[in-house]
C-alpha cells in the first residue's frame, strides 16, 4: 500500500503545547496543516490556514541558495525576508485575536 507524503504528515502532526495546555492558539498554530494543504495542492487553503508558509519556504530556499552560491546582497535579502515573515506572523496572530478565532 502506497502512502502519500500528505497522508503521512496528517497522521504525524505534532500537538501544540499552547493549544494542549491553555486551549489557545500560538503564533505558529496552523503551520503544519498549511504545509499539508500545500502538499495536497490546495494553495488557497494553505494561505487561509497560515499566510506565512509560502514566504517562509521562499526564505529557506533563498537562504539555501545563498549558502551555495554566495549572492552579492544575499544576507540583506534574507534579513528583509525574515522581517516580512515576522510581520506576516504577527499580523495574522493579531487578526486571530481581534476576530476571536484563537480558540
């Protein structure tokens, strides 16, 4: 029986300690489900679950390429991509707080 990557990930999702103990989402809640949705080809669902997933993947990919090819302004680009990711994560978390979607 052949099992897909997304099926395997669905069966092995980690439990968020914040969600488990305090019943509240943390700023990272939704990332795993977003990655699974992305692997399944559902881009809109991935963005809805965690908007920073694709920018994070782009940052990791660029950082890997920068380590391999040493781009001229690569470190500055990584810094700005990191700032973009943090901004998206904070904005999405504040949105969840103000729309009462933390639970």
